[in-house]
């Protein structure tokens, strides 16, 4: 979230934010799973 500029953050609705967070979490989990193998 810090990587986004303030304009992009302003137009983020809670729903969009949740989708973004879910996507980010999924990607993070995938990366971690790969590194564990």
C-alpha cells in the first residue's frame, strides 16, 4: 500500500482495497511456498 501514490490511494474504495490486499496476500503466500521447497 505504501508503494501507491496518494492519488491512487484516495480513489481506492474499501472493496477495491480488500481485493488488492487479497491478491497481494495470495501472491505473497505463493512466493513463500516456492521458497520453502
